[in-house]
C-alpha cells in the first residue's frame, strides 16, 4: 500500500519544524524550526497537503505533533498517549508492554 502524498508532505513538514492545527476543515501550519524555512522545499509540500486535503485532515486528527507517529494507547483517564513519545509512561501504566519484543 502506498502512502498518500498529502500525508508524506505533512510528515516531512513536521520533520522540518512545522506544527499543525485543525480548525474544522482548515489546516493551519506554523513554522517552529530553527532559522528560516526554505521556500523551494516548503511550497511543493504545502501544495501536496492542499491537493490531498481530506486525507491530510484525517491523518492530522490521529498523529502525534511531537514525533509525527500515529500509534496511541490510552492512559487510565482515556487520554491518548503516543506509543513513541510516551513509551516510558505507558510501560509504567501497562507493565506488560515492556515485555513485548
């Protein structure tokens, strides 16, 4: 299965320092990286996000803004914790996870 170009663009922009927020069907991207972003790199990526907006919105509803991953597990209050960023907390909550290899 091939990954959607809009999703690839979102993940690439996130790795460059962009943070995304959703407001209904509006995608907002703000640069938080070091220095200034390269317009020659960023413009085609933003165009891909726009061209594949429905898929990008769907992805943004379920991705981790810290690492760009999209695999979550709930804490005891039902809040999603990222399996990559919050692994130590998840292993504390669910000790059996630490045994998975």
